[in-house]
């Protein structure tokens, strides 16, 4: 029995193209979530023992600190050699509200503020390793005078507590419904065209 | 409330040892205040937008 050609159901061709585009590469997403895990661990182990929860957070604290150091180094190298660093600067057009890039001024501002605090914490934290001593790095409290040690601890502490406020704000703004698209993109990597249009409309409405 | 923790060196002079742990509570309160303030602003804005439409 022959079947007329036009009655043969069309073979399902390639899957219909998803109406979305890649916003964050897998490497960037992994960097973000590993950094988040390190920062939250550092905050918990560094601050909670002094806020009523009694436990020795020091070993986990320095290990997470070294993890964060590696992540920061990775991010710096990747940003300077594989990406265009200038794209993260806030342009005059963005400040005047005439231009909308991949990231809003608020997002870039949050990045710069957190970058400064994390970088400060990492630098001072690495110096502080000399005070506690870790495997492969002998304890050397005589490296700095008591007064200078005090300043290092103050700068580390100020960066850490400031980061607490910023991280709270960062998480809140990531969770509110109008910004949910950014959270989804940071999880799946993709943003739908509809969300991109919504983002553009919100920018134009301002 | 103190901003810094201090100790004494072997000569009895006061030296800084770090920030006061009270500042951690201040940071938490500041973060909570921003979140609360923005949530209230969102609620008010939503109400105004609903009345307009």
C-alpha cells in the first residue's frame, strides 16, 4: 500500500529554538556561586563565634579564605586577559540614564563595592595567616608591630562587616520579583527575550 | 557602643586589636533597614500604580 507523500507526517525536525540567549557562561556562574559559598562561609565562621554562637571557626575560616583568594586570582586573570575589563566600568552615558549595558549601574556599583571589600579582606587575611600559622606557613607574629597588627585586624574587620550589609542587600535585590530574571540567568545562564524586553522597558520607563 | 577593641602591649600601652564585635550587629541592622525601607517603598509604589490604572 502506498501512502501519498503529503499524508506522511513531517518528521520532527530540530527542536524549536528556545527564545532565550546566553547571559552568563558556565565559568562565570560557577565563579559566582563558589564565591558566594566562600563569602558566606567566611562570614559565618568569622562573625558568628563573636555573636553568641560559640565554636572555633578559625580552621574553616582560613581554608575558605584561601579558596576565596584562589577564586579572586582566577577572576582577575580571566577579566584582564580573556575579557574586556573596560566593560565593567560605569560609563557617563549609563550615569545619565542614556545607555543600558549588560549590567545596570546599580549592578556594576554592587560589583565594585563588593570587589573592593573582598579584595581588602583577602589581602589583610593573607597577612593575618602569619599570626595564626597554617600548614606550610609557620606562625610569625613578629612580622608586624602590635600597632600594625591592630590596624590590619581593624581593616579586615571593617571590610567584613561592610560586606555583611552589602551581601544582605545583594541577596534581597536578587530575590525580589522584578529582578528574578537575573537570578534565573545566574542559575541557568540564560535569559528569555521577553525578560530582556521587560528589562529594556523598565529602563525606558525611568 | 565601642568601635574598636583594644589591648595592652608589654609596656602597658593601649594598642588596637580589631573592630568591636558590636559593629557586626550594626551591619546586620543596616542591611535589614535597607531591605525594610525598600520593601515599604515597593509596597507604596505598587499601591500608587494600582490606583492609577
